[in-house]
C-alpha cells in the first residue's frame, strides 16, 4: 500500500463543508424554534378552547338542571291548579245546592205559614 498524502483524501473543502454544516444547523435551529413557537401557540389556543368548552358545558348543564326543575315545578303547579279547580267546582255545586235548599225551605215555609194561617 502506498501512502497517499492527506491532501488527497481531504481537499480544502472541509472548511466549506463545516461552514455549510454550521449554517444548516443554525437554520435548522431557527426553523425548529419557529415551529416550536407555532406549536406552543396552537397548544395554548387548544387549551383555551377546551377550557371555554368545559365552562360552556358546565353552564349548559346548570341551565338544563334549572330548566328541568322549572318544568317539574310547572307540572306540579298544573296539578295543584287542576285540584283547586275541582275543589272550586265542588264548592260551587254545594253553594248551588244550598241555595236550592234555602229556596225550597222558604217556599215550603211560605206555603205552610200561608196554609197554616188560612186553615
């Protein structure tokens, strides 16, 4: 084997190659930094959106609960109103019956007092 000079294997290009590698590395660092910043912004945006979504879900849940409670209360009030209407109708019927009985008593009383004095 013959010994070849080192210039044969490594021409004067290593300086240029090293410079290119350094520039490539530096540009890669900048690109990754920009990408990392973008990713960080996206993550924060997603985090805020999730937090907002969770708050809206919580508020919606509260509103649904309030709605169902109000609906239940309304149906209970409707039942109560129906019961009160039934009681009112019964009371009106009782009043009418009492009026009829009084009218009959007064008519019967008039006939008995009228016939009692006449006989």
